[in-house]
C-alpha cells in the first residue's frame, strides 16, 4: 500500500511563548495546545485526587484493613506490574501489617479476577483484595471472593460491560456516570490516585509516614507510557514528573537496572525509553513466563537483586523476539494476498475491512504483538488467535484510528451472542476468548462489524507529519528542544517531519537496519540517518538510491561523550 503524507495543521501558534524554539511551538500548536498554561507540567496541574469517584470509599475500606492481610491482584502486563508494585510499596512503607500480591499466569488462569484466582488468593487468607488494572469485568470472581468473606476493591481503567461486578468499591474513570476529568488514566494512574488519597487521610490523622506518594511517580510514568494510553494533560504531568525522578537517579532499583540492561542513559531518559526499552522487557515476563518476575524486579530493595531479575527479563525478551519473528513471518504470508477496501482489485486479492489470523503453532503470549505488527503493515484492525489448550482460542486485537475495537466486539456479541465467550479492552486494543469451531464465523462477523465502523473520510494509508524542516532547522539544537519539549506519546506524538533527500550511501547494519548518509534537497548539508527494522521478516527491500522522501524524527546520538544529530527514519518513500 502506497503511503500518503498528511501534514498536521498548526494555526494560531503565535499565541505560545515566543521563547520556545519555533519548531517546538509549531509542533505544540499542531497538537491542539493553545495556551502556555497547558505546557505547565507541575504537580499542582494534576486533577484533584478527590474528584475521582470512589477514592474516598476505597480509602476508608483500605484503612479498616490496616492491621489485617491485603492482597493486590494485578494484570500480567507492564501497567499491571507497575500498578501492583506501586500499591505494595506504598502500603508496606506506610506501616500496613501485611501486604502481598498475586498476578495470574495467563496460560493457567486467563485474565482478571477469576474464581480460580480467588481460590488461589484465599490460600493466603486475605481479608481484602485490591485489583489493579483489571477487575471491571470480573463479575464471577468478585462473587467468589465475597462468598468467602473477602472484601474487594476494584481499581481499573478498562471499559466495563453491561453489568458492573458487585465489589465493595469500584474506582474506574470509565464507569458510566463518572465525571472525572481524564478517562485516559492508565491502571497505574488509577492506583496512584487511590494511594494519594490514602496518604492524604493518614496525614490528616496526624500520623507521620514516609515516603510521600510522589516518590513513586517513576512507576506511574513507566506504566502510563507502556500501556499506550493517550497522553492528555493529566497523564503528561504524571509522566513528566516520573521522568524527572528517574533522571535525578531517584527511581526504584528495578527501573534503573532495566535502563542499564537496555544501555540507556539515566540522566537523559525519555518517555520513548520507557516504552521501547523497559516496557517490552517487563511485558516479556507476562508473555512467556510469570509476571511476578517483573513485579519482584520493581520491588527489589537492592541493586544486585534488581540487576539479577532485570537480566532474567532481558533474556525472556530476547526469547520473545525470536518467537515473534517466526510468528510474524507466517502472519505476513497469510495476508500477502489481501488488498485494502480503498484499493482497486489486484490479481485476486480480497478486500477485508478487519482481518482475523490464526495458526495452531502460535504462542498465545505473543499474539498481541503479531496483531500490532500486522495492523501497522496493512493499516486495518487485526485479531491474532492462538490455542489456549482447552478447545478455545485466545485472541488479541489491535485497531486503527476511528475504529473502537472494544465496541466492535460488543457489537459482534450483540448480533452473534453465541460466538464470543468473553472479551474486554478499550479503543485500540482488546482481548477475547472463543471456541475454535466458531473461528470462521467470527472472522466473517468481525469483517462485517469493522465495515460498519469504518469512516471512509479517514484514509487508512495516511502518515501524519509536522511538515518540512529547512536545512538550518535540521540541527542538534532543534533535536534538543524537541527532546526537552516532551513527554511525547499516544495522542501527543513525537514530532516527525518529511522532506526530499539524496541518498549518498546506504548499507545494512545488524542484518535489518538501514544506515544512510543523505543530503538535504538544497544540497547544502548532509546527515547521518538510520531506519530501524527496514528489512522485514518477509522481504528483501530495494536499497534506496538517488532522491527519496523521508519521514523522520530528529534524534541525538551520543557516543563516547560526543553528541551528534541523527535522523531516525520511519518511512522511505519515492
């Protein structure tokens, strides 16, 4: 599919502070920033703790169990791991008698607070279960806990089903009727608000406790970025403040160890480092093994323990990459003959609005990554399935702009109630379970439902950029200004640009990365450029030569104390 460049509009940016770098001002304006106050990322800009519905009731219940056993039940991804570590660290530091955690092994228990997980938790005799980053769809699990006399607080950010579970307290900005100002909180963001409210109540009772809840913002930043939630103004404050702690060397040992393993400079860490260096290593534990490894890394009290666990996570991530590469090759072969509905028919290619993939050999912990990679390639919603071992299939869905994937699944469940056993998620990602015999019928239903959602005004093959830069603007100073202007992330994307360059030299490094030396269109300056993962699993791409249009970001390459400008190339176009 030939990509089409669409440039973000940046009107009215003269209202922003003239002291900002002009390229940064333009980027802010194109992201809807209309006031300098929106750029203030201090803690006083956070939405007040008491405005999140349910936090006061959660605080009262948590404090009633201060001298009893509290069990935190997390999810098996980076958001769940950071949420779990956050609550465990806070309550232990604040003198709670017994705080433990449990995270379900996805291959044995599936997702959420299931009755089976409750049975496992009950062996440790908790009086209170607090879910983090899950639970809003766990009706049966909550019933099982309450039948055993265990009280339940649900903290979650996922979209609820038709009926809320009968928990003692629910804290979720996405439940019907919530008036909280940010529905974009990650699971760790919800957990942070609950802990901030607990600390506030403890302080009001005159008890001296250490440390303050803000000491855990490094965990909040990591979970927020890794979960790809939109970086609205509230989330940008949480991430910016967490990054500030990390850069100052005040992060937990686990985060510092994972940055060291990933060869990232702590003083210069960015949101992208959290998302692309730490996030995948944490997630690898939940995908291939047991997320308790990742949680223990974030809870480690010594540098040595953290480094040992981070090394294990790094090995799991390498194994995950190998598995994913094989699965991705099979998936790409399966979609080779597909065409997009916007395109004219070509040699028997079939138009599909939504694509369903399955291979009996696929690893269920990695199908989400495969769905994401194929979605990026074919630019339409994708669900990848793997066998769960009990006659059912577990699938992970990834979507594109304008198509709310959780609502798509809800529509299928309403029209074909026999197809999906269970599902949950949010706009861009979801998970589900169905019987293997229903796969073909589900694939047809998914294609039809996505077609109902698809907006023909949104081009599937568009690539948004912030326009062209002059030769003088492509500079180390600009790259530094953009780096400091973050955090960038989901719904507040890192600025990228497009322009015509002449390729003077090109070669592959590390087998699949394209290293280039390019000259600007006016011929005045030359730049170092690299396109990571240019050579895909299914192809040997044509080596660029002559003039090309690059879609790129500005980066600072630091080597042996020297800082140089580098273009990070996302797309090489004719």
